[in-house]
């Protein structure tokens, strides 16, 4: 990943660098005004942080973008597989309806310019997608529950149904999240992946000391992209572990649930 700002409070993906029609970003923990487990650059409204602090940080985020968003679309995620299309009907709805439409949503898709699609994470895996041919974007929250229930496939299928997206036209970025070395899980999680048809010889290993399984969420989601036909060279994986690099990125396993979140966003100009 490359820095978007001098103070490294926001990063970008190299593979999106040539896409002049979109803006995107991934926030870090640096450069904001938060304190404690929210220190310092939390921009998510759903994790218990002071609303005034979140708004201040969001204004700092806007200042670093080449074009100010018409609106940030930040769903209230629930580790499910609900995909919301941000279309003209959503655009025309009142604020109360739009808030309800974003509740329980873990992936958002649009072709409308000016709407910045965002996903909040703190160890879970964020993905940003861009269909260059049809000018469609998506932001996906893939924790282990979303991954095991194939949220990436669900999102791509919705992009195909609504906009005609084909895998060959998609560019995808897999962002900072917990690494397989750090993601130790119980046998029940391992068994859930196994029952759902995942090749655990490829996606897991066992800790030599504890005997517990570790799962590679990065690779599981990369394979989902490949299965849809996204070419491997069009997939960028950040390879940054939020648990290990918790001083730079928020990590719920390190800081607890009541802590800040990384915000990953993408917008069509």
C-alpha cells in the first residue's frame, strides 16, 4: 500500500492508482483527535466513540480526498451477507428510510457518482471492488462469518444481476486485516468452514504449541474472487496484519470491541 497523506493517516492501493474516475482510501490510527482505544483517527459512527470526535476526524478525511463525497454510505454491519444496492430509489428515500436500509448490511454496491461506499473493520477483512467497464464499485466487510457464508460471491452476484458485471472487468483490493498467523480459532469455527466446502488444507494450519487451528481469511476471499473469474493480476492483497500492527491499525482482538475502526472507502467521481 502507498500513503495518501504525509502523516500516513490514510493509505491507498497501488492497483487503483491508474483509475482516474474513482477515489479510495484506507484509514489508519494516526492523524486524528481520538483518545484511548479510539486513538486517534476513528471515523466510524458505530463503535461507541464520541460523535464530535468522529465528525472532526471525518472532516480531516474529506480534506485529503481529491473530491469531497456527496455522502458517506457507512452500513451498520452485523457479520451477515446482506448486500445493499445504492441506487436511485435509495437516493430518493428520506433519511429514516435510508438509515433502516443500511442496518444489518455488510456490503454496499453502486454506480452513482459522489456516494462514498465505506466499510468499518478492526481485524475483519475489508474488500474494495471496481468494475472498470461498467463503472460499478463495491465495499465488502468479510469477517470469518461473512467469509464462511461467501459474502464476496453474494456481492459479485448482485453486481452481475443489477449491472452485468463480469469477473474479467473487476479489480479488487483486499485490505489490512488479521493474518493467518494471528487468527487462531476454535474447532467449531474450523468445522463450520469445513462443512461449508472450504479446502482447509489450503486455508488453515495448526499451531504447533497449542494445537489450535488458524485460518487464512485473506486467501479465502481471494479464492472467492478467482472463482467468479477475477484475474489474479487484478487482485491486490495488502498483506498487513492488524493484530500484529495494532499501533498503526485498529484491532478488536487487541483493544476490545469498544475501540476504533479502520474505514475503507471507494467513490466514483
